C-alpha cells in the first residue's frame, strides 16, 4: 500500500516507489485515477486519510447509492436514504414533489452535522449541484483535510436501466441536465481539470464500481 501526497491511496495500485518519492519532494498536486476499461481488474479498496471527505457523483441510476451502501457502511450521507425515511412515514398516495423540499432540508442538515463532527463521510452527489461540492471542499479545508471525487462513468442507457430496476426514474428534462453536468465533470477530469477544491478524482466504469469492496479511511502518516 502506497500513500500519495494527496492523502489518497489505492491498495494494489502498483504505484512505483520512485514515483511516490519524487512526488513527495514536490508540492501536492491534483491526482487523477482512471480505473475504467480494465474489466474490473482494479483495487478492491479506495483508501483516504481519516478526516477526508469523499463525494460520489454520476448519472441518476448509475449506481451511486448502491456503491455507497456497499462500500462505506457507517460513513454514508445519501439523500436517497433520507427520502426513503420520509416515504416510510407519509401516506403512499402523497407525491414526492410535495415533500421534496423537506427531504432536502433534512438531508443537508444531516450532512452539515456530520461535517461539523470532523469525521470522514462519503456523500451522494447528483452532479448538478456544484455549490454542494464547493461547500464540502470548504469544510474539508477548514479542518485541514481534503475533498476527493469518485465519478461513475456509465452510458445513458445503463443509467436508464438502473432507474427502471429501482422503480424510480427522472424526467427527460432532468436527465438531460444531469447528462450535461456529469459530462462536464468527466471531461474536466480527463483533462486533469477536476472541480475546484478536489484533491483527487477517481473515474469508475460499471465493472470497476462492481469490483470495489470498500472505501476506507486510514490514520494520517
């Protein structure tokens, strides 16, 4: 296991020791880890420094909630979880649009409390709310830690299939907005221009996301 100067590491990533030593002599840089197109032959653990914040972004139906629930037990802050809690309490005939504002307020209140606690969290991000990533970056900097972006890159067809599987979709207009937003994030990452405040970006396709077993946080070296 090799630590990078950004505070992130990928177990089994095979980063040459000399490269790490050379990087350690330079100032910290933003790092891109592209784990796509490897047929799932990727590290099973993404590890970060304790206190860091990880944001998982991608299209609706791309598997963000599934990934977070499987790999970040006890660390997840997912708006979908909050929605399901409210759904369980309210009459089934009540449209989500009626209580969506309350769900969002409750979600961001829970996120704020988690961030203020100083513990590491893994946050669900729809991709269209850039202000949320800026907020997370500020909170990470405030406590001397880093923000890391994990970006799921799946086709629109795969995302639509994921929406059908979960029995909940988004409108064509909303999906187009998400496609444009996530497309910009992926293009920026591929050009080594991650969102402001992100120390690292990890790109995952569906096989890589399926192979990932855990998002871990290790003590600072």
